[in-house]
C-alpha cells in the first residue's frame, strides 16, 4: 500500500483530467487514471507519473462496470479511496432545430450519466475510508445559453445540479461533492476554437475581465483544493475558474475589450 491520499480521475488522458492527475501525483498521493482509449493513459505507467505510484485503466465511463472497476482498482492497488474527480466530457455544436438527437444523447451520456455512475461507484469506497471528496467538472456554459451550443450547455447545467443534490445526500457520511466550472481554458477540447475559429477565440478573450484564456494547470489547482482536506468544510459549492466571466453582466464589455 502506498502512502498518501488516493484519487480516481476520469478523463485522465488529456486536458483538465490529466493536469489534475499530474498535480495530485506530485503533491498528494496515488492516482488511478481512467480514459476510454488505453494509449491515452499510458503516461500514468511511465517515469513521468510523479512522486507517487499510479495505475491506468481503459474504461467507458458511461458504463457502470467501468466506474466500479476504477474504484476497485484503487482499493486493491492502493488500499483505499479518498478523492474522485469526474473530468470526462465531450462537446457538440449545432442549432436547436438541426443537431442530430443521437449527438445530444451522447453528450448527455458522457457529461451527465457518467457523473451519476461515477458518484454511485465512488460513494461506498469513500464511506469505507471515513469520508472523502468528489469533484465534478462542469462549465460556465452551464449557467446560461450559448448560440448553437445547447446540448453542451444543457449537460453542464444538469451535472452542476446533480452534484449539488448528491452533496446533500452524501453529507451525513462525510462525503463532500463540489463542482469546478471553468471558463475559456486552453485544453485539447478547446484547441479547435483557436485553430479554426480565431475570431471566436479572440471574442472570448475580450469578454473576460482578466483579458486572457485560462491554462489547464490553473484549473487543476482549483480541483485539487476541492479534492483535498484543505476544503473540508466546503460541499455543494460551484467554483468558477473563469477569469471573471460570471462576475459581470452582459450589458457592458470589460475594460480594454
């Protein structure tokens, strides 16, 4: 058994999930990283995995068995489970009248159903550890509507309220559930905006009071705070990590925009 707090991270193959896993391995303890494709989590078995040991699991987070396997691996390999970060997510663009409903269903499966399954799988193990933390990745897109982004916005609004409700249900067991809601952040998921829609990228940059996009390492710091005992009296919270995007109205542009 390895020393340190043990975390399971979905979506650990890239983006915010990977950034959090790297930080946790360096500062806190072992990680079980989950992603759909095995090659995406191969990095967890290499020398770059950090100070603490890690394990990789290829699994579908929309399947209950995949989530249960991740929790089981954490307990079998590292002896316990202390934190779970549900980071896996996808996006989709299309008008409300034309986006294929099969695409919408897939977005809801990955962004919401997987959250339900992840929480259900984690709760018994966290209870066995005497409590712990679940951090759900949402988005500022879950706070309102965006043009041709309705499927994603709907899913993120749903996962936010799912986490709040789960926090209430699990609080008597000392299990905290919180949400991190990033704004525009440089990740693999958002790279197509910068590469193929530079005008949209710049529009988003100008809309942020801090005047720049965020970096995934900055969001990882917020996730790690909520995953760790440093936030022991925080549950059912939604933490925007968005450069101030949700701190202003849409009526006036920020200074310098």
